[in-house]
């Protein structure tokens, strides 16, 4: 079992919080515009696919 030190854990949680924050901001912008930009959809889908793989 690979153990993570506290610096790595805090860094990962920081990145997670940052990603969630950015995602919420982008979602608000999309809802305000009532349109979803295609580049964002492409980036998001490729990110999700890379996470699954």
C-alpha cells in the first residue's frame, strides 16, 4: 500500500477544491449565457474520458 504524506494530500485536496470552484464558475457562466461553448464541451469530455482511462 502506497502511503501519501501530508504535503501530497493537501496538494491533492487543493487541486480538487480549485477544480470544483472553476467548474462552478464555468457552470454559472454557461447558465447565464444560455449557451454552451463547444470548446468547453470538448475539453470537459476529454478530461472525463482521460480520468476513466
